C-alpha cells in the first residue's frame, strides 16, 4: 500500500503518494522549497509556477552534473586500477624464477 | 557574459540565463518537460504549477538516490581497496628474506 504524505512547499500543501517515509518526503519537499526560494530571490515577481519550473531545471542540472562527475570518476578509477595491476605485475616479474 | 537561452517546457517558453550552452539547456528543458508529462499522465487535471512541483520533487528524488548510491559505492571501493592492499602485502610477505 502506498503512503499518502502531506508536505508544504512555498506556502502550499501537497499530497505525495509513494513508498517514501515521512522524513524522506519532508527532506525532498524542503529541498524543492529551498530551490524555489533561491529562484525567487534572483527573480522577484516571478510566478510560483515559473519558480517551480526553474527549480526543476536547477535540480535537473545538479543531477546531470553528478552523473557526469560519476562517469569521469569511473573512468579515472578504471585507469588507476589498470596502472596498479600493471605495477604489481612488474613487481612480481622481478621475483620470477627463470 | 551570461547567455540568454529560450527553452520550451510543457507548452510555455522560458528564458534561462546562465553559462550553459544551447544544447545543454535544451537537454535540461526536455528532461523537465518529460517529467511533467509523466506526472500529468498519472494525475490528470492537475494544474501545470503542481505538475512542475511534482516534477521538481521527482528529480530531487533521483538526485538524492544517486548521491546515496555514490556514497555506498565509495564505501565499497574503500573496502575493496583495503582488501587488495592487504592481499598484496601478504603475497609480498611470502617473498620476504629473513
């Protein structure tokens, strides 16, 4: 059964349906609320609907950046791992009995 | 100088200001538009403003999940690295001259 959770974002109450627990739903709502407030401080007089769109774009940007950094890190870890394996193989080579 | 980029989300045009290039801004807009369409298909008759909020929450959820998976992965990589170092040390121990 899915939970029905009440959250407040930018002065309005919303009902979320999902498997998330109360604390997590509040954390998500607080994050979106914070982003909308940030957007509002940069562009006064903007409608809440547009602020929500701008917040969504901003959060999508953070998601894309994190994905991109993760991809770069995976490549780096792969390269480093290969370097270490090569180095170990060289070290063992020195002990090799001909 | 910051770019001014026009994007279309859910039938409305928005002007984004930032350092992002055209292609990236369009990618972000398409992502938010897709999320709003998904939300709309699950809750018909919902206002675009609420759909934008739900999309923002949904994208924040993806961001949080990715952060959490990355943290778990970092711990796993740390553990595996320690295991490998210990194993290498044991291997070298066998070659040690007393």
